[in-house]
């Protein structure tokens, strides 16, 4: 049974309308925002009431002058939304709440400086097994088509030593399970369960086309695509809110990927490839970020490494831009240009205007 809890208007004043009295309004506003029984936080309008299990993606301690406060980032598989500030007198509500906690939240969508936020009236922790993770974590969904693509790519290689080296990873069930779950980033491109697998498939397709155009060794390029981000398995955790591991912070996924490759090659008897071949594979992994400023210990020195770098960059940046265009939080009202520069796009703004070019039979 829901309690008759009154809501504030965002300025600390009572709205005079009870939660129960606004249930019909809540139901109508949530109807269009729900998909598969999960509310789409990105589609909720200002004034909508929320009563949902959500995941605490982040808990930030900030201050306004000498006044400290806490802001939560709450989310589910459809999106994320920051809370309104929890001021010192409200911090008791956050007892037992930390990053990665599943919480039951009741609140109202408000706005501050043209950005939506969730003004939380009630929040309490829930058992980790009390809510299906598929409802809380963004996911690519069915990974079978992605695995089919990567396995066909690997099995179609004409270089037996390359394929044998890849088999050290891709024939290992534990590696496949982790690789099929791992996100490609924590909050940027393909930041969802299975995102790394999806990103790898994109890099394989782009890199294969570039290899054909440029005359690069296609098998070697594709092997680099399959290996370039394996270090993310040791850099990220995803059992709850996505987070960086200590090894990920200290070494980075690029170096960790090279270390993982060396460990598997060292353990294999007999070695699946020659010493010079091993060095070329290490170079692909270590140089795929392109320049030292972006985390590459060495810049690309081979045609195959250059192709892999641009394929990886194309997948990451186009995915980031597409996701930015779909996120209403990046825009003010009906504006076509984003309200602010976006960090994931190197501080660029994005434009969401479109033309039909006569496709609908309209005159110019």
C-alpha cells in the first residue's frame, strides 16, 4: 500500500497534492515512457512521478560555498538521471546507500537550469537479488549474432598461426563469457553489457573494409581487431555499476591487453606463432589508440596498425555521436544544437536537425 506522501514543488514548499491523488496523472505520464515494463528515464517529462527500483551509478559529494550536499546518478536499462541535491538535513535518507546499491526510489521529475533531475522523496536500499539485473543494466540484448560474426571472421582466416593464437582466447569458455558481458567503456561509447562484443564487431567490419582498400594484410588486421581491447576484461567490473579495477587504473586496458596476450603465448606449448609474429600482434594492441596522448604506449608503425587505429576510432566516435544525439539531456527544449560541449566528443557540440531531401514527395 502506498502512503499518502506529499511532494515539494522543488523550492521546499508543499505542493498541496498527495501522491495518491496524483496516481492517475502518474499512470498517464508513464504509459509512453515504459517499454517492456521498465520506465525510460530519458522520456519522462517534468512533473512526472517516479516509483521505481533503480541502480545507484554514482554518489558525488559536492558543495555550494560552505554548504555540502550529495548528488546521486540513478539509472536502469533505459537511461540515467541525476538527483536533486541531498542537503545536510536530507542525508539521513541515504543511510545504507552507496555506489552500486539497488534502491527503491519515489520522487518527481523536476528541472534546474534547464536540466531535468529527480527530486527524491523516499529512497531505501533493496536486496541485490530482489530486482532482475536486466531491468537495471543497459545491455545490447542477444549476443548470439555478434558471436556468430566474430567466429566466422576467425574461422575464415587463411593464416593458421594467427588463428591458433586467437584460439587461445576465443576457444576458452571463461573468456567468452566475460567478453560477452563486458562493456566497451564505463560511461562513453558502447557503455552497456555486451558493449565490448558489439564494438569489436564494428571494428572488425570497418577494419576489414579498410584493409581491402589499402592492401593491408587482412587476416592480421582482423586479428588485431579481435585482440585490441581484451585488456578491458581486467580493467572493468560490471557486477553492479560499471567501475574501474585497481589494475585498470594503474596500467590501463591497452597495456593490460598486451600483458594478457604475452601470458597466453608464454603458457602455450608449442608456441602458436614465431617471435617476430608475436611482436607484430603486441604492436597492434599497444598502438591502437593512435597517439601517446590518448593512451597508446607507441604510435602505429605498420599499415595494419594504422588501419586498426582508424577502425577503432571510427566505431567509438560514431557510436558516441549517435548516442549523444539520442539523449534529450544534451539539448534544451526543441533546440537543434546541444546546450553544451560534450566530453565524449572532445568538447564538441552536436546538431540533431534533419532534412528529408524530397523522400516524402515534398518540393524543395
